[in-house]
């Protein structure tokens, strides 16, 4: 007799299953493992909560000593001096300069590269360029920093152009940071433009528009929310980038008024201050977290804006 | 000019639109149902919903043990939906909900204490597109017995037997360790049947198992179904009426009707009888139209 | 510059089918536009190429065996990366052990089990997307605060660095694992469930094994990002003079990017050469990792 005859079939009494369908072995193991998976997912929320708590607790300590107003609007940053002052504006201006310069570089270059890859490049070329772009996006930022310091600032600015600048400048840091962000902006906006349906391009071409007109008037507007998301994410990366500015922008916290000046950014301050071994609970230690909190909130804002625009884009296509 | 065309097609459309009142239709049809001796699965007033949309309405249907039952009807009339509700595969679809009762050997499979996994173990399923696992032929067969913890004294023998019963053994016995993806479409589908047999179910559900196969592969599967009927109950959805006529003991004909209020199309059972009766002297005009190719 | 002109020519030829109506493909604006696009690509790649070339030129003279065998020293000609390389291996190894299981587990829950209609699960998804864009230095502050909370005095320990980098990489792993899981066709899951397998068995024996290449690719890319990362470790005090081989999870350490940063900030030119040489080594390792990731993706990814 075959071993493969059905379980219930032969012993079948009408209306009475041979083996009940009700589970006689509760799957505790299964339930437990699924619980663990759930915990792992929830942990990501815990991490965000952890970040907030880790930043908030010392920050609250900090704001007991320094008023929020003095912190946000004070124009002198000198946490280690005898007559300490905690106006964050110098750090903010340096961050604004480096990020602004970076975006001036990254937005046109990134979008240009994206338009080229999405609208003009032959599939073969695109297949080569995209992974190359991805690999370039993985160059460590210390290497970019070293390049900004030694080549851009020392060799080009001071050597070649003989510019009136010191060993560091927000311009060198910003320019190189811009190049670093190009792959991010290019890759996300290329995805957005490639997702625009071919039929829209054909419709435009059928009306006699050439490729440039189609790109500028049809593809670009259609992909706009995706492109904005890419740019906003680029802003967030520029504001949060540490090593390039720590190496090439300089270490003096002053209000920055020109691109050839040096300046300490928010991230640059955190990186630098962490070097000096500050005692847990000291004001110096709390200062780190106050600046970190400001940085986190700024990037959080940009991230949510970016995610919003990506959502909107996904909904359309 | 364009306006005119649109208007014309609109009138034709509304002329052809069948007007049906569900409750009346339902009552009339149930009375005509033949009794199935030795039923293994029984549906009573089964409604299946996808969220608010009712895909299947008021189905009363019994499936005879060790018989082949065919479900036929135009596409979109809810055959697959009904089939999936027989082994709780609908549980896996977001928003799908079954009302009414489906019993297997007298036990309500939707009872809250019933284990859907046990239901699927006893009521296996073969899909429209062959879906072998990305594993070796051997592991495809051995997978089911392994996961359900079937005590097989010798897995090799079990694999051989399942493949033999699915009429695949001679073709694959020398390449058991090779990937199942290397098989032809028809072989893959027989592998899927063998895989299902290996867990010793009582019932095998098949959702258009031959729709992606050529005629030769199709006829091999039909032969196979006929042999399997010795030990298994088979319920097959098919869009191929000849296939239903060739293999099925009984045939159920479904159709989709648009509701008057919402315009949503919902599936319902029109006629269920011995296959011979359905194909030779259907009681319902719509069945006859469908069988003779005038509709659907 | 030759590629620029040939590219242009090829494009104009291929565009001729579009007709030459008003503002055709040959119009001055169109050509200028295309030149501008080429220029963008050219400048971006040009700068990156310059970066690689200048790094090579600067560091080539110190790219020798001493670089990997020697300890850091005050004399540049005797200094090397040995403890930093070992430190990187320790930290990245610990990061991988910490973050891959966690990331895969979270991804499996979100992709296979979580009900997307529930607001809580959507909040988790949104949160993961946001975590992926949090500045790396903030993860350093998080780890710093966490270690302080535990009362750990010496924060420069391997497990502390791994904690910061692990949290940094976690969203990358989750996102790429979800993508890999999504690539496994529904039919495979249905086939398994129809045989009476439980949902977890289906994940463990079908869906996950089929996604291993995608997960591995994502994990390698994520870890290569961690390998190049310096900022969070800087916050944790990894910029120290380490003249011993790290030997455990509680051991002190420094890593390659940190040591490079250290050399960058020295005034002597010889240290800058050393930094460049270290950068070349780091770039080579990262290139190898990226290459491996792309290879795995192309070679082992299941074509359905
Ligand atoms: N997963 C689903 N979600 C929502 N609606 C579905 C789903 N599957 C099928 N339907 C709808 O249910 C109806 C019946 O579909 P189906 O059972 O596949 O019909 P058949 O197999 O007879 O062609 C159709 O209107 C179809 O659009
Ligand atoms: Mg169907």
C-alpha cells in the first residue's frame, strides 16, 4: 500500500474528520520568534527616542546655565574661555557658508548629471556610469577632507591663484563637500526622472518639441517633487557632514563674512570639542549635546521635508 | 461625430446589461442543486469580500470525495477567489474576508480554533503559474514533508514515490540535485503537483494549472489528474471547457453579474451538476450560452 | 576632450529622426544645453578623478610595507597603520555582528509580518527613512550618552565604536533587506504556505535564503560606509595614540580613517604624505568591498 495515501481519506467517517483541523500543538516557538522580530523593528523607534533623550538631557542641563535666546542669537562662541560665551551664530554662519557653497556646486552638477544619465545617455553608458557614481559616493569623507586641505586650499587657492587666504577656508571645504554630495543628488533625481512615463516624453515629442524642450518642460516638472527631495536630502547631508569641515574649514569660531575666511561649523565644533577630554556633566560636555540637538533638529526637519516630497512623487507614479 | 459614437455605444452597452436581482436568483438556483453523496468540502452561503467589494455571492456547493470537480465561468467571476477560500489562502490577502460556512469533513475551517496551517496541509493547492522553489528538484519535494514534520522513514523513498505518482520520475531521476528551474513548464507544474502529494493532503485545489502550458503538457497533467482521483479529491478551476468535460465528474458554472445599485460585478453560482449534464443538457440558458461559446 | 565631441556627434545623428521643426535638435540652445550637461558630468568626474590622482601622487612614496606593519610614531618615516587596520577590523566585525541580525530581523518584520495599515508600522517605516539621513556624528553623541549612562569611564573601546557605527548602518541594512525580500515573488511564499508551512518557516526556508544575495550586497555597502566613517568615533575619543594591537571588544582602538585624520592635522608634510598613503589603502579596501558587493549582486541574484 502506498505511503502517500491521504491521512483522512480512507478512515473517513461521514461528518467526522479523522484528524481534527484544530491545532493540537500551539506554535509557541513561532509566536516567540515573531515577537522578537517585532521587537527588532520597534527598536528603531527606541533608537530615535534614545537619540532624543541622549541629546535632550545634557541640553537641558546646558540651558539651565545658558538661556536659549543667548544660545540661538548670541554672536560670540567661546565655550572654553574664562569669560565663556555661548552664542551659536558663529557656528551657524560657518555651517551656512559651507553648506551654501556645497549646494551651489552640487545642485547644478548633480541635476546636470542626472538629466544626462536619464534623458541623453545610451543604456550602455548609463550602465557604466551609475555604479561608478555609486562607488564614488562611498569615498570616505576624510579623504575628501585631505583633498580639500592639501590640493584645493594649499595647491590651487594659495599656490595657483595666490588668493588671500590662510591654511583653511569655508570655500575649499564647501566646494569639495559639494562634489561629495553630487552622487547623492544625481542618483535620487535620476531615479525620479527615469520614473516619468515614456508616454509623456512621446507626447511632447509628437508635438514637435525637441529633446531639450521635452526635458525642461515635461520631464523636469513631472519629476519635480523627486528632485526637490534629492536636493533637500543634499542639504541635510551638507549640514551634517563633519570630517571635511573639521579638516579643511578651520577651527576658529567666528562669524564668517566671506568665503575665504576660516570658520568652525556646528559639526566641526562637536568633533573638535570631543577631542579635548571633557568630563561627563561638565558644562563643556553639555555644550556638545546642545549643539548636537540643534544639528539633529535641523537635519530632522530637512529629512521629513525630503521624505514628504518622495512620498508625493511615489503617489503620482 | 465622436459624441455620436459614444452615445451609440452607450445604448448598446445598457441594452446588453443583464438585470439581476440577487435574492430571487439565489433562491431559485439553490433549489435546483443536486445532492453530492460523500461530500468532503461543503460551502453554505459563502460570500467573499475584498474590503467592501463582494467578489463572490451566496455560493452553496459540495465537493464529492475522490471526485474531480471543475469550476468554470468567464474570467473575473470569482472562481479563484472561491477556490482560495476553500483552504484559507485568502487569509494571506489584505482585506479579504469570507462569510458563510466552509466545512471540511464536517468541520468548519473558519472556526476560530481551527489552525489555517493545518487546513492548508490537508487541502493543498497548485497554482496557475508553476512556482517551483529556487532549490533542487529533490528539495522541492522534500520541503513539504520537512516543514510539517512528517515522519518519513526514508525521505529518498518519499521523494521517489511522489515523483512517480506525478509521472515525473523517469524524466528527473538522474537530475534530482539539479535546480527545478531547469525543467520545462509542464515538468515544473508536475513537480508542483508532486510536491503537493508529498505532504499527503486529502484535497488538491488547482487554479488553471494548465493555462501556461502547451497542449501536450496539458494532456499529461489531465492524465495525471485522472490517476490521482483514485486517492485524492481534486477541485480544478479551468477556463478550458474541453478540459472540464474531459476530466471532471461534476462541473459548477459561475458567472459575474453587475449589481444594479453599485455596478460592481460579483460572481455567483449558476448551475452545478454532473459534467455530462452540464455539457449536454444544461438547465440554465446562461450555462448553455457559455458552453456553446456565445458568451464569455 | 575628444569624448565630448564624439558624444555630441552621436547624439545629433541619433536625434535626426525627431525632425527639424522649430527648435530642432540642432538649434543653438539645444546644443548649448547638451554641452552644459556634458560639462556637469565632466566637472564632477573630473574633480573626483583629480582627488584620486593627487592622493595617489602624494601618497605613493609611502605606500610600502611599513605602512601596514608599523605602529604610529612621532617620526613619520617610522609610522604605520598597523593598529588602525586591526582596529578597523575589530570595530567593523563587531558592527556587523551587532547590526546585521538586528537589521534583517526588523526588515523581516516590516516586510513580511507588519500590517501596513496600522499607523504604528507606518511610523516605524518613516522613522527608518529618517534614521538613514541622521548625521553620523549624532550617532557618536548617542553612543557617548549611552556609555555615560552605563557609567563607562573609558569610552574608547571597540564595542562603543561598534555601537555607534552599528546604529548608523542599521537603517541601510533594513532598507536593503526589505528591498531584497520584496524581490522574492509572492508565488514562492504562496507555494510554501499551501504545503502547510507556517509563515515563519516560509520566511526562514524560502524568502530569506532567496534574498541572501541582496542582503549581502546591502550589508557590504553599509559596512563599507562604516569603515570609512570617522566622525562618530572621533566623538567617542578614538583619536588616541594606540601603540598596541587591539585584542577584544573592551580593548582600546583607533581606526584607519581616524589615524588618517590624525596625520592630516599634523603640520609636517611627511605626515600628509602618510595620510595620503593611508587614504589610498582605505580606498583600495573600499573599492574591493564595493566590487564584491556588485559581484554578488550580479552573480548570485536570483532571476525570477
Ligand atoms: N487580491 C484581490 N484584491 C481585490 N480584488 C480582487 C483580488 N483578487 C481578485 N479580485 C477581484 O475579485 C473578482 C474575482 O476575481 P477572481 O477570483 O480572480 O476571478 P476568476 O478567477 O474567476 O477570473 C475580480 O473582480 C477581481 O478583480
Ligand atoms: Mg482566476
